[in-house]
């Protein structure tokens, strides 16, 4: 598991340096707990998507989230709404080697409509899901998430949806068919992990988080 210990911010303009944390969760608990019963560091309640009823659990010994089932994907939105539909969704994710994973982050989401980036069997997908029907917008081949923690970022702007893996852009699309503000969230299975989840606004900064491995 990875824990961040320092964030260094480089400002382009002092007046717009810091992005506002809308949701922030390190998934810290003293006992294992269903995610919907857990209170984030900053933000609202965790609510399941409506695609299925599979749940996820906060693992107290490791301070991360795992899915309850490896045959069905758990999806959650945090019910703290951003001020506009331009925002970022960021998380650290991990997949046990040799498993499909189905782990990633969601944005502009409610129920069964959202933008998503997720990893599945060697491929990262950027897609949109409207009323439960998914359409792939871009794909990228990379297996570095298997047996490793990586940081995935979904950047939502009207002009473009971009995905960054460890600060390197890997996916993009100019699709803007989902315009609702919605909520940020994530998806996970029993063979994947999620930690250090953020939703923030579009403040102009370049951030570097420094990690230790424990």
C-alpha cells in the first residue's frame, strides 16, 4: 500500500494556484467497514451506482478499498457535488497480477450515466456510459498497474476528456455528450484496490505527491 507524505505545488499564477478539494478520502478506519458506512476525510456520503448492487469494503489494516466480488464490479459515487462540470477525479489504484482488475475512476456521474476510465486485462479504457450503455472513446495498452500502485486522473473539461497515468497523458476524447455536473467516484473488484481518492476543481497547478511504500 502507498501513503503520500508530501505534496509540492508549483503555481502558474498565485491567484489560481490551489485546486479546491471537493472530495478527499484516505479510507482510514479502525475496523473493516462497508464503504457506504464510511465517512470520507472531506466530502459527502458514498452511494452505489445503479448498474448493480455489488459492494466494496474499507480494509482497516491497509487503509484502502477492495471490491466484495471478483465477478462483478462495485461502483460508487461520492455525493458531494462540484460547483461546475469541469473538475478532476484522481485515485491511486492497484491490480493483483494476472487479473482483469476493472478498477478506475468515474466523473459527471449519477446512477448509470457517467464518464469512466478503467483498467481491464492490459488495457486502459476511456468510455462514456449513458443509461447503462457503454461506448469506448479511447484505449491505451499498459500493464504497469499490475502488482503496482499507480495514480490515475480523469480530467473533465467541455472541450476534452483526458486521462493521466502517473502524470503522463494516455487517453483523450473531445466527446461532451454527458454535460451534467454529477459526482466523482470509482469502480473496483476483489482483485483490485483503491486509495487516496480526490475530486478537485480546475485550479491551475502541477502537483507531485511523494510516496513511501509500507
